[in-house]
């Protein structure tokens, strides 16, 4: 519903058009708010169809229309431009209205000759019978601008871009529309805040504000220029100080600028441009020397504020050509932003500053470490990496400063960019350059090298780095260095199943006095949460995750917060919270597109979801392409889980040798690292793959190695996976009764965790082996009734378990698994009595056709569907053809939509 449709004057206006009474509506609003569009909408009212319509635009030298009795809709635009004779004509109409007159006058209040009087002084003598209303148009809200951006740009419009669009346009609809027109023609799949900033000032807006400024006397223009230099609404005294005028002259200039609508009173006592972009248009026309003087005065004025807005002071000093003062203000602004947890603000300011080649070496040595530290805690950009890479090559930098930069550059390359090899080289060089001169920083570099998740190094090597780091940190008097060591010590203890892990996590300095202590505590909590979840301690992991996210948000540790959000996606996968999970993963990947290491969790979860849903091509894309990090740059537990899914995919596609190769490389990596809990998502599929490829001895060795590696450790999910691996091996060896028992034990462990998907897979395995083993036992028992009775009981229990699996798979949305389990269930269910002949489904899909159609729509080929459903490819082909004919689908992919529309048979 529009503002016009909600207006209280609309009902009286409709009555007047029906011949009852007379109405005047005054529609007012600054330029660009849509007055003409409002008049156009009113001309389309159904009641106006039977009335005489008079449309008039003042100041256009139109021939004056005839007026008279009877229902009439008089729409007058641009009343602020009315010539004297037009004003007289309108006064005559409104002072002597007739029954059935509905008059609507639109104007810009800021351009009226007499403020508040649309037709000038004296006020119009409205007769008592005339109902008079005033309708003030309003600027758009952020939500309204966001809706317009979505309608214009579609999925390209990001929420951040819409917010920037609202901020720079002031919510004025015409300015929003002009900017969207420019953005719509731009390249790229996403519209960012940078794109909005690059769109420039729309022509309409620029010409309007420049014409109003030019209409002022030359002595009055500096106050408008001062507002443009400040770029934000300011109090009168500040504005006049920047303009450089004396109080009396400045007051007169401000009044003139307000009268000519060159400036507005944006809020009480604060003056500027109602559309922020207008400042840019004016500033571009100010002569250079004058502009520098204005910026110099602006810097002095803002430096008197408390607190001092150092970022703005830096901007003005830089524009005034005061280089030394500019760099000092930049440093103070960055330090203030970091102290307030606004790391992205500090990064942007420091990037722009250090990109200037003329910045002296002594200032680079002070500013570059600030940028590096902020980028590690916040979210870096590619420009940050480029600036720091150039900085460490500067021969004028002191060695210890270069080492400090290498430390943070190495962390960014490894943790955010995903270039592990380069990151490790920078960290090792940092240790050498920092040495004993900067022991606190040296210990931080060692702490980074002690991170076990990376595929480089061994567990023993990581522990040695941590030992050396702890020695340096505790020998000095640096709380932040000790906090860094404590964070890594705690997360390493959790990853390794150390009994002291909970105690170490609880001791993290979450309330540490230096901000750096809290940053490391947040990192320690989130890393410990991730490690706990990979071990299967889901409740504790969720508690740590919540605490880490809360602390990260409070201190502005954006990078740590983003990594924790990725961990939450894994938790949702394991816990069976799959509703909307795929969409959440895709949004996360989009939001972290330039940080593949951070996005890796979402890639894995999205790929595993695609596999369970039967979309195997999509699964491969998410796991190996679409920006997914390479195995050598992926954290070890993620790499092992990815290999586990790809191994399973090769198995279901009937390629055990490829599955064994996939599993073998990942298994070797985990074995070399020595943290066996990370094999939990790999081991069952790896053991099965190697056994099915024909090397049962190697499969037995793997299962035994996995079990030995977990001795004495608390790792619930890995221990469940040990039993699952044993069950898979027993099934491959044909020991179905033993396998059924092992699968049941694994299922019980997964239910306890809880892991609903893993529970369903292992319960299905138990049922499958029970049915196979029961058939074998029944055949061996011959005609003995007791053996037959026992086999029948086990068979009934297995069938009931399969039904529960189908229900669980269906509830989760695991389309592929549900179809496979239903096929197994159908082959073992007792036949139900029905009338002779084939069931008549008419044009509805039969249950089997529905299964085939769903898998085909997910992207599976006919031969893959045949493997899943134990059918021949020819039968699958016939089912697909019938499903397409019955649903009217245009293609296999379209079957999913049309099948859902058709409803159940």
C-alpha cells in the first residue's frame, strides 16, 4: 500500500469526484520525492473516469484550461514555479470552488517565494465548504531502498550495497532510481558498496544543487562550499569557521543559502545537504586553492571536538597538503579504531595511506604493523596482502619491524588467503628476524607454527614449537604473548584428547585487561570449539562456540567470528539440523569468497548435503571446485572428511580402485600427522574402499591402526567410527552376523552423541547384514523349524529398522539414502495382498517412478540410478520417460519441480 493509498484525504477526494463537496490537497516535498508520480497515480483513480480532468504544469506557458461546474479533477504540478497570472488563476479557482471540484497542487516547499504559502502572500481565503489537506512526501527508508535495489538488480544487490545506497542518496526516490540505473549497467555478479561509491553523482542531482549554489551572491557561496568540504551536517559556528567568514557576514550567507535551498537544516541546529551526494557535486566545482584552505580550516575545527574524529581530521589534513599532520592523524585514527574493535575501519584507512608512494619510511614502519595486526584480527582484503608484501621488501625497514610484518603477513596467507606454503615461509622467516630482540612477537610466530590443523609438520613438531613459544612468553613480561600461547595450548589439548583440555580452556583470559588478550581468548575458544566438535563432544563444543562467538562480536574480532560461523555449519550437519542448511552454506561461501580457508567448512557441508540429496555432480563441484581449497591448503580434519565423501562417491559409482586411491592419500596424511580423531569421517569409507578393491589385509591393518591411535582418548565420534569401520570390514569379508552386531553398536554410539544421519547409515547397515545373514542362516538350517523361527524374528526386526531409516532419511532430506533404503525394504517386505493386475496410477507417478524421477532431477545419470535402486539402466530409462510424459516436465531437471507440484499419488 502506498502513502497515497493510506492518506486520510483520499476518501473526501473520491466523494468530490462523485459530485459531493469540494477538496484541495497540497502535496509538498523536496525535489526528487515523487510529486509528479503521485499526481499521475491520482489521475488513474476509477472515480476520475467520469470527471473532467485538468492537468497543469506551472511555468510552461501552457494555454490556460477552462474551468467550470460539475465533477472535475484539477492536477497542478510545480506550483513553486507559477507565474503571477497562474497564481491569480489558481487563487480564483480555490476561493470560489464548486461542488465536485477535487484540486491537487504539488510543489517544492524549499523553493516557494514565501515559505509555507504555496500561492504566496497573502494567504488564500479558502471558503468554509472547501476541505483542505496537506500531504508531505517522505524520503524512503532503508527497507524501501533495499526493496527497490532488489527489484532493479535482482540477486546482485547485497544488503551492504543497499544500505550505502540509502546513505548517499538520503532516501530520495529519484536519486535512488538514477543510481540504480547506473549500477544496473555495471559488470559483475554482485553489487558492492564500492560499486555504489563509484557510481558518482547523478546528473539531475548535480545540476540541481549547482544551479542553486550559482544563484547565490559570490559572497554567500563559501558557506555552501564549507558544507561540501565537511561532507556532513554541522552546527552553525563550525560551518562559518570553515567558511572563513565573520559571524555577521556568515549568518547572512547561511540565511541566503537556506532561502535558495542550496543548504537545508538537516536536523535541529545542523546544516548541510539533505542528499549527501550533493556535497560531492559542489566540492568538485570549488577552485583548488580555495578547497585546500577550506580543508585546512575544517581540520582545525574538527580537532577541537571531543572526542576528536581523527579519521576526518586526517582526511582534511591530507586534502590541505599537510603531509606530516595527515600521517600523525592517520596513526591516531587507526589506534582509536583498533581500541574500539573497529578493525575494518582501521584496515581501510591504513590501506589507503600506505598505498601512497610518498609516505616516508619512518611512518611506514609505524603504520604497516598496525595494518597487519588489524588485518589478522579483522577481515583482510587482497589489497592488504599486496601492501604488506611490498612493505616487507622495503630495505629501509628495521629488521625487527620487517619480522613483525612477516608474522602477520604469514598468518594472513595461511589462515585467510589459503597459500599455506607461502604463509609458513613468512612465519619461519619472522622467527629468524625477530629472534630474541622481540621475544613476545617471536613466541607468536612460533605459536602459529604450532597449529596442528595444517597439513604441514607433525604433531611432535607442533608440540616442540609450542614448547619454545611458551618458554619465550613466560620468560618475558608480556600478557598478550602468554595469552597467545594459552590459546594454542588449549586448542591443541582438545584436538589431541588431552585430559587437561577442559582445564586449559577454562583458564583462557576472556576478561584479560589488554585487548590482545581477549582476542587470543576468543580465538582459543573458537578453535577449541572446532576441535571438540571434530572429536564428537557436541554439547561442550556448542557451549564453547557460543562463548567464542559472543566474545568475538564484543571485541570486533571479525575473522575469528567468521571461522566460528563456519564451525556452526558443521555442527548443524552433524546434529541433523539440515533445514535451510544448503542455503546458509551458499550465503557463507558468497560472503567469504576471497577467503577460501574460511569458506572451507561451508564447501564441505554443502558437498555432503548434495551427496545425500543425490546430486552427485553438484557434490563434486562443491568439494573440489567452485573455490574449494586444495587438499594441501586445507585444514587436516576438513581434508580427511572431504576425502571420505569423495571415497564414498566412488564406491557408490562402482569404482573401488578409485575409491581406494582417494582414501589412501588422505589416510597417509592423517597417519603422518598423528591425530587419529580426525579420521572419524574418513575411516569407515576408507576401510570399505580398500577391502572392496581387493586388499583385505591392508583394510584390516587400517582398522587396527585407527583403533590404536585413539587408545586412552576421549573422542566419541571417532570411537563410534572405529566400530563402524570394523562393521564395514566384516561385511566385506562376508561375516554378516558379526557385521550386523558391529553396525548396531556403532548405531547406538551415534544415537548417544546424537548423530542422526550416521545413526541411520549404521542402522541400515545392521539391517542389511541381518537380512543377508538371516537368509544364509535359513538356508543352512534346512527344514528345522527352530532355525526358521529365529530367522523370521530377526528378519522382522531388520525390516522394522529399515522403515525407521527411511523415515529418518526422509525427515533429513537425504533423498539418495531414502531411495536406497526403500529399495532394500521393498525387496524384503512381505508381499501385500491386492487385486490381480497392475495398480492403476493413471497419470500419477507410481512410487517407483517417483523415486526415479527425484533422483534424475537431482542430476544422477541412468546408470547411477540403476546402482542406487538395483534396477537395469533400461528400466530406469523407461521410468524416466514415463515420468516426463506424466508430469509434462520439459527436462530431467524439471522433474523435481513438476513432481512436487503434482503432489502424492
